[in-house]
């Protein structure tokens, strides 16, 4: 359940960050208002639920890595940003970290 909730936080945050990035390019106010709503309501609610399964350090680490990887992918696919070998390495290491954390939480 911990990973599902952390993934939910990551997806919600990715949507919010995508909306903010879109706003920075278009200045279409509803996208910024939507992002503010997501950050103000949905993210805290899911973080609160996630804390029933692990401490804030573990939760924060998981959702930040997931969001970082997803934003690199969104930046490339949606906004045409370029990624290099170092970005790719960081994504592989981030996903490896989440995998290790999964086993640490599951078998500890």
C-alpha cells in the first residue's frame, strides 16, 4: 500500500508540475489555479495517508524520486526538452533506489 500511495502522490504532483510548466509557457490562468488546487488539497491528503505506512523520510524519498523520473519523461515527451546520458543515469539510479527501498520495507 505504501508504494501505491507514494505513486499516487507522484502522479498528482506530476500533473501539478506539468500544469505549472504549461502556465509558464502560455500564461493561461486556469492551469495555474488547477496546479494550486492540486498542491493545496490532493498532495497533502495522500501524504497524510502514506504516513500510516512509513516515516516522512521514506515517503518523501519515494515520491520525490518517482516525480523526478516522471518529470524528466514529461519534459522530453510533452515540452521537447533534451535529456543526456547523465539524465538517463540519474533515472536508472533513482529507479534502482526505489527498488532497493521496496525490498527494505517489504523484508525488514
